[in-house]
C-alpha cells in the first residue's frame, strides 16, 4: 500500500496504513500528528504544510487533495 492509498481510504472512511501514515477511516495521522478529521461525514484536512517536516508536509498534501475542506491547524 502507498501513502496515496491511505489518503484515499481516509476519504472513503476505511482503515489503512503505511509505515508513517495511518487512518481508522475517521482520523488521519502522519506519524503521531493528527492531519485529518471527519466532521459530520465531511473530511477536513489540517494544513500543516509550512510548519512540519518534508514527509509530513507531503502527507498533508495528500490529505488536502482528497478532503472536502481545508483548515489551518490549531495554534
């Protein structure tokens, strides 16, 4: 399984994982950082891309691509 498959699984509400990206279908994590949530059935990506490592930034980009909405992460 590839990281983009995990992001797609999150969008579909299904569990999936790779070494550093995982979802239970509701929440999406890059390592231990929550980068995606589900609110009222809609996928919300938390856009950490300018604040994290390159790998987590790529994971956030995958989440943004499949999400219904993008929000800034909490401070």
